[in-house]
C-alpha cells in the first residue's frame, strides 16, 4: 500500500547547526558499493552519532544488503517507532510551511463492509481544489473515477493528480451514492491552518473557539494571522476559550511557541518562562549547552495575549508533536486545563532532517535526536489523557462550531452547566445508523524536527 501522509513537523527555535570536519565521516572508500550499500553506510554513521539512542545501538550490526528503509528499521532502538527514511518524491516530501501540491482535504478512511471503503472528510482547507469543488467536512467519498473505493485503491484519492469523486451515505444498511461528480486536480497552494476562529454566546458567557489544523510557519503570514485570530477573540471579550487540536499532528515549534505565548498567563509570557526543555544524547547535549536547549515564551505577542487561567482543549488520537508541546508546555502555568476527546499520540521525542551527499539525495534521513519535557520536567510519553473521554460520531461530522459535535458540545455543556440542544431526528438516524465501521490506518507521520537542512557531512 502506498504511503500517504499529512505532514506535520516541529522546527526548533534556536540555531543548532554544528559544523563537522571530514574526519567525522568514514573516509570515502565507496567505489565498489551499490547505491543502497552507500546509503546504508551513511545511515549507520549518522545514527551512531546524532541519534538520541546512539549509545544503545553502538554494537548493533545490520545486513548492508537490505533496502535502506529496512536497514534503518532494523537499526532503530526498540523504543523508537518514529525515525524514518523519506523518499523524496511528491507523495512523501515533508513540507514545513503549509505550501504544497494537494487537493486540500484531510480524510479518515473506514472499511464499511466487505471490501467497500468510505473516506470521511474531516476538514477542507479554504481556497483548495476540494473547497472550490464544493466538498465539505462530513462528506463521505465512495467512488473515484467511477470505481468504488476498496482497500487496494482508496489512497489514490490522495495521490492521483486528478480525481472525479462521488459522495454518499448509508441509511438502514443501504448505500446511496450522489449523482453529482466532484472533479479535482491537485494544485500548489498555501494551506491556512486556521479552520475556524469565532466567539459563541453561551448563556451569559462569550466563548472563544479556535480550530487549528497544523503548526505551520511560512516566515511571513502564518504567525501574524494566528495573532490576528486570537486578537479577534480577545477583542470580543471572551470569558472562556476552547482550543480544537483534535486533528493537529504537529508542526513548527516556532508556531507552537507563538500559540502558547498567545494563551499563557501574561506574567509568564512577560517573564519569558520556559515552554519546553530538550534533552539530546550526551555528546550533543554538551555541544549545545543547556540554555540553548530551552524554548521560552515570546513576549512580543502580548498585545493579543488572552492571559488564560482556564482552557478547554479538544483532542484526538492524532493530536501529536507540536500540539502536545502546547498542551504540556501550558500545563505548569494554566491553573485549570480541561481536555475533552481521546488520549493524544504521545510523541515525546523530536527529529532532525539530515541530507545525504548529492548522489544519495533520493532519500532524506529523519532520526530521533532529542526528547522534550515541560518546565516541571513532565513528558508526554504515553500520551496525554483526556479529562473527559468523548468520541466523534462514526458516520456523521457536523460542521466546526456546531454544538451537535460531541467534543464541542461537551465543552459548551461544562461552560454553561446545561446539556446541549438535542440533535434533529434525521441527523440522529444518520449518526447511529452504522457503528461497525472499521478505521483504516492513515500511516501518518509524526515529526518533531529540530533543524530543516541539517547536513552532517563535509
């Protein structure tokens, strides 16, 4: 099965690049080696140097004839399920700024029955080909180019250059497919991770709500736009705040720092208190120095800071990396944190992008290089458990901001002290008609990246 990814990465705030001498690399005697053997040699050298668990694999030997991806998997420490070797093509390339060639939708796939697969759209980026075609959150895709989705072809609606889709629904065990075609072609465009920012009137309270899909930092627009979104909530004099990170698999630590600084108590931001600390292997810990491995709040955002003492956070099993940095990093400072949804992914380590020599740049190596904790020394290892466990409906996703959404509805219930308004009968029938759908693995990639273009070669 082809891999497909939502690419969500963590960039460190501080400069971590240390020059290496030629002596750092085994002398080039590769003339008789195949391309795969040369790449395996490169992987072995890097992993036994900068890898977080380098001391655990010093004596590990792996068959040099393996495919490089398999070589890396065999070399990884048993606790490591994240280090990977990326093939640099359009399907697997990691994007750091939100600009990529895509249809612009995020999809959860389910095995419906027998070989039938349905693709539930979790969100659509504004201005994307999917949005322009009229696709929306909650639509379920059943066909592509006239063929029903199955476990052998469903990823094509993510990887093909062009698709013609039909949506549908299942009611009382009968599949109804729409007559409408949605014709899409992939385009390169910038994805705006702010899916919704708004303020609700709930009883006598104003409630700010932000749905944030990725921690992108494009060095120009994304962080100012995040400040403006929070600023609008502040200007509305919101009494409570809900942060929706249920689909957010991570992103740039600069964006995580920015959002954390917009939400944390103002005094902690003003004092530039600690958001997270990094821990590298002993060699690199000494090279970096302890102060350089501390990421602190940013007081430059205080004009839009919400000065929160209490926060509601919506989470899912794919809430990871930079999302967990924000949740964990805020915990020592926000006196009441209410987490609603599912336990988070538990990505407690970060990764560095290492570019091989020119003749091997079919690949990019992403080894785990550090772990992180918050100011209290707490790790997100194992995931962050919810205060209230709440699950989305299997076959119905209401629009963002609709109180019929179980996660948002629970937050509003806690804020208002009342049960949310009951759903309509027709919607109830849809929501509960099918409960046996099996989620298919999305093979997501959870990257916490310390440095983009780190190249440990002469």
